[in-house]
C-alpha cells in the first residue's frame, strides 16, 4: 500500500489556515460570547445590588435670596448686590433598612465633580458647604477646592456636643441635612438704589427689582456628585443636577425670597463597590 505524502509547502499552508481559523474563532466568536456573558452577569449583579436602594435623597430644599452691601455710608449711592441660594439635601437611609446598622450609617461623605454653568460669563460663582444655622441668611463662603468638599462624620453624642457647624459636618445616621451654599457674587456693583414710597430699602430679593437686574441672567445649572461610604466600607454615589432659576411665573424673589422643594424620585444612591 502506497503512503500519501503531503507537499511540505502545502502542509505549512494548511497549518497557517487552521491557525488563522482558530484565532478568528477565538476573537470573534468565543471572546465575544464570553464578554457578553460577563457583561450580562455584571449587569444582573448591579441591578440586584440597587433594586432596594439603601440610601436615597428624600428631599431637596432650595432657598433663593439676595443681599447687598452699602459702600456709601448710608446714602445708597454705591451698592454691591449678590444673589445666593441655600441647598439643603435630606438623605433617607431608612427606606430599605428601618433600623440603624453598619449598612445604612455613614463613615465617609464627600461632594465632587462639581460643575457650575451660569447663564452669564461675567458671573463670579462661589459654591461650598454652608453652616446650616445660617440657612436663609447671607453668609460669605470660600469657593470649593479642586478635590471637592469633604465632610467630617459625627459618630457620637459626645462628638456632637463639640461639633463646630462652621466646619463641614454630617451625622453618621443621616439625621441632619447636607448643607451647601451657592453665591453669585457682586452681580452688580457701584449702583445707586432708591428708597421705596415708605422711605425704606430692604437688602433682600426685592433689591433685584429695584435695580432692574434681569432674572434670567442669574440662571445657572449646578451639578455635582455625592459620594458616601457606609460602615461596611461599601461606596455609593448619587448624581445631582439643580437649576438656579429665579425667573418664575410670579417672580416670587421680588417679595424678598422664595423656597422650592424638589421632587427627588430619581435621585437614588447607586452602589458602586462591595
């Protein structure tokens, strides 16, 4: 019986062809299927982890106001005007766990990825933590640092007694609001203000009307992320987007100030680590 001998060049060509087929099958069939399976498993795990959110934003309260500084010794001929918005964010940590536990108490909290987009390029924007005891009143603030706003976590009643609310503080049990302040500093400077029919001038939102500042020029988009870590060392993040909009239908800011409470149904904290 005669043996069938393959041409060496043909043998090498066949080896190359089969190798190419194997590489193609791995790259475009097997690898794709594995990637799909890993993605699906990861997506399912992510959905299950966030099906019942441990932390949610319960409420966002916005207080809109304005203030002025008289540089003219009382004759109202050299006035600097600023607009401010207080932001109080209440975090709900009882929607899933009714009792306090390491899962729904906080060990770390910070705000970062801050982006302020004002309608006017000439705006001088300041954004930072604000002492909650000064809510509804103008308070000078320093602008946030590049790495964001880091909160000190109060873990005990003893620490609470010594707490200084001028520092960035937040309670481990989420029982106090996260307090932030937005300022559009010196939106008009060196202006003259006339007294009203009663001979009065009030340094609040009504002064915006007195000097005819267009309310839509004070609009701004305020965006940031809230990161928190619980006492199981699990990290959660929530994206927040707020509108600083004073040009409301009834222009309530002209009465001095107004308050808005936001619907927060879509503001859940997403678990990003185990």
